[in-house]
C-alpha cells in the first residue's frame, strides 16, 4: 500500500503535522509513505517580508510534487493551512491543475484525507477540511477523516485542534505555537487509520 502526503507549509506547522501523519502510516505493515510539497506561488521577496524563508529551510529537502505523481498512490493526504476558512492558494492552484486526472478518472477509488492548520482556535479548521473534501469527492476519491476513536479530540483540559473531518493544529497569530502532542497524536492516528483502511481496499 502506497501513501502520498502532499502539503503546503509556510512556517512549518503543516509540515510537522505531515511528519506525524507519515509516522502513523508507517505503523501499518507493508505501508510505504512519500512526502511532497506543492509548488510555491509567492515570489521570494514576498516570502522574505513574511519571515517565511528561514522557516521553510527546515523542509526544503522535500521534493515538489507534480500532478502526475498522484496516480501512483493508493491513498493521498492533503495538508494545507487555512486562508479565510478555505485551503491556501498554493494548494488550490495545485488541485486546479488536476483537470486531466478528473477527465480520465485517474483518482477514482483512491482514498483521500485532509489535515490543516489555523492561526486561531476558530480560524476555519473545519470549513477548510470540508471544502477540501468537496474537491476530492469531485475526483471520485473515498474520504476518510479522524473518527472519535481518537478520543483526544474530545479533551476539555486544553485548547486543541482536531475534528471528525481531520487532524488540525493552532499555530498562533505569529506562528509562535508549535503543534501540541495531542494534535500530533491526532495526525499519527489519522495516518494509521487511513493506511489501515486503504490496505484493506487494496487487498
């Protein structure tokens, strides 16, 4: 069973979640996982002004994904920060380029799953996950989220991301908050859960 995690991360929060998802996938016997970034659309000068250049060096080693690569995997995780309650422009542009895959049904029956990050507690995590699901449904993908079997999403003793639609983290208004252990545990659970279900479908 082959899984792909394709993500966009500006300051590293979504990348850290992607790593945790990958850890979960690797817990499933026979599962292989690959990390890819979507292409950057912002000029280097803009990224510099936003203070993102230095942060992105931590995951500059991750290759950029091509649309054609998506067809080689049984499960695909999409990781995107939230922009006004929806996916970021970089992920939108990447998915908008999958028209030929849609036309040929190349992604029909593949498992799709989504995780995200917002600056604030109510910054649109669930709407971003759900809006991304819509695109995957148009591609004919089988959507898998984060079931309540991961009970960390019901915690009341701390502010935390996570919903039945997918794992999520809260980054803070200036990106100062790293993903919590509970949020990383949610991502690992999601990775393992999706890989387990996909392995059954592949068999």
